[in-house]
C-alpha cells in the first residue's frame, strides 16, 4: 500500500527565513497531495494542495512543488512569521483509493 | 454552513464503559472519515465511509464500530473502553466524484478529546 515519509520531524527557523518540508510517497499512482497545518489543540486545516498534472503551485508565502519522477513533494514557506509555528502534515492519495495517507508530521518553530 | 461538527468536545470514561462519538456534516459530502491522534503523533485512520450504508476499516479499527445511515451523520462507537483508546478523535469529510475522479479537500471537525481511566 501507499506509504508517505516526511522530513524533518522538527524544524526551527528564525523569523523571516524560509522553511522547507519534504515528503516522499511510494505509489506512483498517487495523484493528489495536500498539506495540512495543525496549531496546538486545533483541528488540521488545509493550507495548499497540488494534483499530479501540476509541478508547482503558489499561494502568497506558501508553495508546493511536485516531482513525479522522484516521487517527492515539498512545502516551501517564505518570510516565516511566528504564527507559522505549528505542526504540518503532508498526505497523498492513490488514484484508485478513497483515503489520504498522511505523513508523520513536522513541528515548525519560528523564533521571533 | 457549520461544516463538520463533533460532540462531545471532552469525555472521561472508565475502563469497560461504552460511548458514541457523534459527527455531522452539512456540506453534502459523500466521503467521511474517523481518525485518532495520540499526543504528539500523526493521524491514524480508524474507519471511513464512501456513502450512506457503506463503511470500511482503516488502519486501526479494533475496538471501534461505525454506521452511516444518512449522508450527514457518521457516529463512532467505542465498546469496552480501554486506556489505549485515550486520544483525540477527529471526524472529517470530503467530496469526490468517485474512484479516479476529482478528489477534494478533507474538512476536519474540531475533535473529541477522550480519556479512559
């Protein structure tokens, strides 16, 4: 079955710096890749997603890149702010499946 | 729209007790999911449903049961609660045109924090 690996597990950056979180997936039939942000004590919320027919997608300070050949995708946050501090989860969905497979999460700390 | 709602927000159970976690969505989504999240950990899928009357097991279904009699509701039943079931439970829903079709965002409910003592 599909497996998603996420790195790093923790990431500490200075405010204003960029942060990059990487995920790899195992099933080449995966076609949907969302990223969720979870603040402490809150529910996960979608921040950006990308489909397999697109290589990159941007939304203000957030971007996601997808490399289908290497089977990995990355979240890029530029000009980080303290409110970006949270746990970020990547996920992948195999075309024939009804389920998202989540990565193990990255705890991002943005130091003021 | 209220989105995905869950009740209760908090609950403490004694070992061996049973309870039902309620989940309702008002977005007419066909897919619904139950996850558990242990402290500091990721999301583990317990059960999911692709439509009324259809349910299937996720990766950690033991000790739980579900039903889906309507599009809106997807209750999770815990029988004979055990300390290992102490966790935060999230319900989620999404819409898809089916396998191979366009899949859309999963919306999560606010969660139920369950403690079994």
